[in-house]
C-alpha cells in the first residue's frame, strides 16, 4: 500500500496540502483584547480619520510657516503670542499672520497654523511676544489629520495575526470587537505498544509517552487547541475507533508513531482507510522526518508523524504549525525564506545526502558579535537534543552537506 | 527635579534595574501542560535513567558486534535467529555468540547484544538463519540506558522557559507537575487630558487611548498578567491615588504619557513621590524613547513610558519585556546580542546622532535569498509605523548612522 504513494519534497507536500485546504471559514467575534495572537477573519478599515485633526508632535508654538522663513539666532522672527491651545480641547481661536499660539505635544493645531516651532528654538521676550531662531517648513512637527489611518483605509488585512500594536490601532479607530478565525482543534494520538503514561512506572521494555506532550505544547504554541487521546495500542480496530472519534471532535488529527515497522504499517492502514479524499503523500524527503504521511478526510487534515520525538517536532514545525498559525499556508517561496530568518556560521562540517533537505538541531552562540550555530549531535530518538537546541539550521536538498565556517539559515524555536 | 537624575544608556539602565530586582521568589506548582511558556522556579533533575534500558533505533537484528566483523555482500556473516524481541516487553532470553534476535525500532536490547544490524543489510536464508552483509560497531543503532537523561542529571535549569519539547522531557522522566514562577501582574495607567476610551467619539482635540491597549498586548505576550487602570487626567492628586492602588494590586506598574511637557512633569512628580528607593533613572539615550523614567517602590519596578505609542512599545521591548519573560534580566552582553539575531541589509542610508542608540522600525523583504530591511519612516506619534513594521533594526550608539547596503541587526516583533 505504501508503495502506491510517491515520496514528496517538503515544497511538494506543502503544495498538495494547500490544494486540499477548505476555503474561508466563518470566524468568531471577540473583544479586541481577546484577539491578541489570533488571525483576523475579515479585514478592518478605518472608520474616521485618525487623528481627527492636525496634531502637534512637540511642545512649542503653532505658526504660519512662512512667518518663520529666514529666522536665525542673529535675526529672530518676532511673533505675537495669540493664545494657548489647551490639551484635549479645540483651540479658542485661529492663528493670524504674525501670530504664534503656544501648543503642547498632542495639542490640536489651530486653524491658520501649518507648522509648529519647537520651544527650544524660541525665546520669550515678554508675555505677549516670542522670538523664533529657526525656520520651519509647512507640516513640520505636525501629524496631519488622517495620517495614522484615514477613514475607509484598510487598517489590517484578513488573515493578519494580531500583535500588541494592532490592538492599539484598533482602539485608535474606535473598534472594540473584531472577527477572528476559529482556533483549530487538534486531536493528538500516540501509538506504540511500548508506551506508558508519565505517571506510570515503566516495566522493562516500556518507556513513557513523549510525543503526546511535545505535540500538545507545539499545537498550543501555534494557536491551536490541543486535545490528547492518549496511547493507543498497535491494533487496527482500536486505532480506527479512536481516530474516528478524534476526527469527529476536531478540525485536524495528528497520530505519532508507532516506532516499529509493524506499528507504522497499522497506522498507515488506518489513515488510508479513514475516508475520502484520503492519503495525499506517504514519505517526505526531509531528514529527520521521512516516515510522515499526510491525508485529508473531508476537509480535515490528518498527519501520521514519525515516532521519534525530534523527527515529530521538526515535521510539526515545517508542515503543521503554518496551518495552525495562518489558517492557510505560506503562499510563496518568499514566505518560506522568512521562516529561516537567522543567519549563523556553522561550527562543524556535516555531510548530507543530496536530494533531501536536512534540518540540523543547533545551539546558537555569540562571539565578537557574530552568531555561530553549533550542531547538537544525537539520535533523533532522543528528546534531549531538542532540549539543548535553540533552533534548526536548514541544509537545502541541492547541497551535499556544509563546511565548517559556511553560513546557514536558522529558525529559532 | 528631573535635573537630579542622569540620562542613562540602555545598558546602564538595565544594570541599575537588575541591581534593584528582588531575589528569588517562591513559585507555584502546576501540571506540566500548564507550564508551557512559563519559567521554571526550580531546576528539574532526572529521576530514573531514560531510557531505562538499551533501545534499538532501527528495525533489524540485535547481535554481538564482533559476530559481524568482516561481513560484506560477498562474504556475509551467517547467524542463527535466536528469538524475537516483542515491543514493550523484556526479551525472553539473551543473545549468545553466533546468534541474532529480531528487534523492531524501540525494542529493548536483549542481554548479550551490543548493537543492531538494520534489516536492510540482512537476508533471511530460512526461518532460523540470516546473512549479514555489513559489520556494525558496538553501540551502533542503539540508544544506551540513560542516554537521554540519566538519573540525577539536571534536565532543565531554574529560570528556563518551558517549550513544547520540554514538556516531552518532563513526561519522559515521569514528572507531571513542576514549580513555575508566578506571572508578574502589571498595572497599566494612561495619562493625558486629550485621551478618551475607544468606545467614545472624540470631540475636537481628543484622541482615543492607544497605549493602554498596546501595553496590554505587550504584557500578555511577554508572559505577564496585564490590568488596565484606564485614563487618568493630568492631575497630581488623581494620578497619585490611582498609582497607589495599582502598586498595591500589582508587581509592576507602567504609566504612559502624558505627551505634553506639563503632563510629563506631573507624571514624574508622582513617580518620584511614590516611595523608596524611588527614581533610578530619568531619561535614556535611546531613540525613540528618551523620555523614560525608571523607579523602584520597594521591590516593585515602576516605569514612566513615553506617550508616543511607537516609543512606548520600543522601550517596553527593550526594558520591560525581558523582566517579564525571564523574571530577571539578561545577565551578560552575550544575551543582549541574542536579542537581535536577524541580520539584514538595510535599503537606505539613515543618519543617527552619535552617543545614542537608535531603533529603526523596518519591514523585512526577501530577494534572491537575501534578507533586506526597509526602514518604515514616520513619526513616533503614529501607531501605523509599528503596524507596517516587522521588527526593529539597531544602530549602535558608536555609529553616526548606516549606509544603504550595510548589514544591520534586527529583532522581529
């Protein structure tokens, strides 16, 4: 059965997943503070101009810029103080030719004024007259009406993940609720006759389940809602029953393991029989992580992840996390390059088979301002290599390894 | 009053904050799944050896390595199949000289065996004999007992922030609860007579509060528990009353604004009068963000942040976020270098005054595999420059700017 499916590259696997993803789903409306770190289900547009008036960015005097032209320390421009702008209020009059109005940072520019002179460049001659030592250009030290967001302008796009500054933007335009994408519910199943729960004491031959907890954390960190279905024995009927339940109760399901060839066969048979359209790939040319299977059951993605914890987490980061974070896949190669934004010098040479991508667990060190990536060597059956690592370095499939001293691209955990 | 305090560099401000921080505080015990993204209050050590037995990392045959020496395609080593290791169970016997036991990935190595030959390098002659085409070294394809974590070994250090893989490590050693640091409660106060709440409609001269919501998100994203105290007018007595309440109810307080010089003076007077040891700096040589004040009231940090939203968020990222994330400051220059791990080519020349650090809002672009940082120009009174930006590029204080084409260090939002 396995032989019917081609081993895909990572990019091919991403493309075929993207083709099977359902279209836009309805979102849920939440108060803006609950939208943090979630993706907008619809774009947000400015309601009114922000700010609603021309605003001073400094403490100083609102003036007509042309009244300051030619001003210098030696030949100041003398202007009459026409009034003072009170913070939070409309000015009580307008700036006439030859006049200056005192204005504090954030104050509303009076009609007639088109710039603000910083108080540092003025001197008070008496209570009614100031000297200006430096000219200002029209618009200087002023935030124009609508300069932050204009009415009707797209403020945030659909799919955008809400960051702290976006909350500020939303509040600035008077929006207190937004529609965000539903959190993806992810069912997590571990398989393997050797596995026991963490609170149990292992008999010889048994080990405690690692992948359920790694994947729980990875799903939660990526913005999904994880739900554990525990350890299922290497038994077709039991696995099929649990998988059906998990598919019914979630939007996506991850099965990890089993580690042995027999267990892997059962997992794959259960995945292949779970429904239509079914398996879309079986095996990817990525190390670690080759024994990965992908399927769609209706519109729900179903992944068979490797049993080795390091492999399972690498594949999760590359294939699954983007689905949870964006609700859709990186659309282009440019986005993919952004996944590995850190450049570091690798500290030892590593061999890699051409024709597959390799992801090396690395520890970052800084020496004289330069970042170095030190490979954390160790079997992918160990969890501790992922503990010691700060991130993953990528060796593209076209290369047969890297030489010590070469630059590599790194993604941080 | 302001003149009594020196303007500090960012490093000096960090150092003086670190000196005033209280020592270790007691933590709280939570189930491991709730410890995700929180900091451990105490180190965690291995309880038993993980794995508790020598474990095969492949499907194949457990052998004595020396029985395979010299084996090749032309001259295979012939071994008797002594038995099969069942997954999750202790082997029913031991491997004798000249014997091989079938073992699946994850199986427990039988006594007498010291390596596993991958099934790909064996051929079955009959049900009781196999030929081995390639020699193995002792330990090959085996995870040794305790190789992941040995009993008593430090598995995770105090202060470590729990990641998904750490949950896996904890479950592997049978730990279901850990002690994590309390989440820092942070009171947030906005000041400014021009501010109104987001659900209100501004009169001329008024704008909606931005900083409360930006800081709410920033505190939550850094692992703290934000609590908003709303907008306080530029009035000494009212501000003092709210600050006292916020200090009583939180572990840290942030006051942002007011934007005008009069409002800033009131904020600073209130901070200076809030208690002992009091103000530790007033002004930092960072752009944007100069009008920042730091104080300690007892063991509680109190920050007066700039009124401009972009400035407030930059200072939050540099000074406040590390306190919330780690419960303590980066201890050394190496950690600081790690804050700006991304290197990108800046796309335009920018001037910067020597003697102060500058943080430029930038948008990242990828072109032919190279990262470019495009400055997002705009006044720091605008929120939209922070919306358009992907992160901050640093111009060190020793430099008088950067030239287009130079490498800059970037921190992503």
